[in-house]
C-alpha cells in the first residue's frame, strides 16, 4: 500500500499543527525547527520528503524539509532538467 510509510512516521504521534507553521519568520521558524527535530528521528524521513516533492506538497514540513527548502530543491531540479535538455538539443544538432 502506498501510504504504509505514513503509519510508520514518528509524526503520527505528534500534533499535526506542528508541521504546518503559519509563515516562515519569527515564531514559525522555531516551529519549523521543532518539526524538523521530529523528522530527524523518523525512520521514513527520506520517503516522506520524496513523496512531498513528487506530489507537489507545497505546505508544511515533510521529510525534514521546510516549504522553502522544497521550493529550492524543485528549482534546482528544474534547472538541471533544462540544462540536460539543452545539451541533448545541442548534441542532436551537431
């Protein structure tokens, strides 16, 4: 089952609001760090982060990654895809 990893998540025993701070400054930064500390002890942290990236989960802390961190990863992946596509086109034209 696809969602089995969620049942093994340490976060399942925490208040879900912890993982969905309002904003990304001030007190929200402390909440983000607290959520990440839960993630760091979780056996499914990597799976969770991958799921969030693969499924466009834009809000909250998933797999130890904040919203800003996931956006940065997505931008980096998009730049890499663009660079790879450019190389392929350049190679095909040679």
